[in-house]
C-alpha cells in the first residue's frame, strides 16, 4: 500500500469514526428527547388521572355528605315528632287531671285565694274577674265591687283579673299556666312539667 492509500484509509477511518460518533450523539439526543417526551406524557397522563380521581373523590364526598345531612335532618324531624308526641301526651294527661281537680272543694278554695291575691295585685280601680261558668259561684262569693265575666271552657280553670283603670291584666288560667309549662318543656328539650301554680 502506498502512502496515499494509507492516508486515504486514515482519513476514511477518521470520517467513519466522526460519523459513528455523530451518529451516536444524534441517537443519544433522540433517545433523550424520546425519554423526555415519554416522561412528559406520563406526567401529563398522571396529572390528568390525578385530577379525575380528585374530582371523583370530591363528588363522592359531596354525595356522602349530602346523604348524611339528609339523614340527619330526617332523624331530627323524627326526634321532634317523637318529642311533640310525648309532650302532647303529657299535656293531655295533665289537662285531664286538671279538669278532675277543678271539680274538687280543694280547687274551689285554691281559686278563691288565687282571685283574692290577683285582685290585690291589680290594685284599686274598676276590677273585672273572668272565670269559667262552673266557677262563677266561687268568684261571686269573694264579694266586693267586681264585674264578672265568663271564660271559655278551654281555660280549664283559674281566672283572669283585669283592672280597667290601670290597664292591668293578670292571667292565671290553668290553660295559660299549662301552655307556659309546655313551652318551657319544649324550650329546654326535656325536663318535667313542674308545679303549674308556682
């Protein structure tokens, strides 16, 4: 081989080596670009999947919270209904017992003292005493300058005293006391109906 063939061969080897190196570098760049694109695609897909999962999770949580809230409201309604039934039963029982009490001599004495105290509290002036029809005799027995009026039977018993000169009204009907106790019972969410005459 001549010197020029050898030079050509060296040149050829250098060119081939440079071409192989350049090819290797290009292939490395292509592989790196491909890897970056795959990673970016994976990241994009994972991010999208995460967003979908979060959205579904939020929907599931919202739906569960809605069901819990609805059930809670239903339970509260049922509790209030049951409480109202209990209170109504107690009030009905107390009304029955009060009605029985109004037929006793003890009640007539209680009513007489109650009306006398109410008249004193109302002060001097034009006094009107309102009682149930069955209690008129007890109210008349008090005497003095009072006007008598009839309360409806729904008052159960007791009396209302009005001082028309001073615009004072004292309501001590058994129905009003029972309603006060009922309201207090409900307000405090339990308890017992206490002494309605204080």
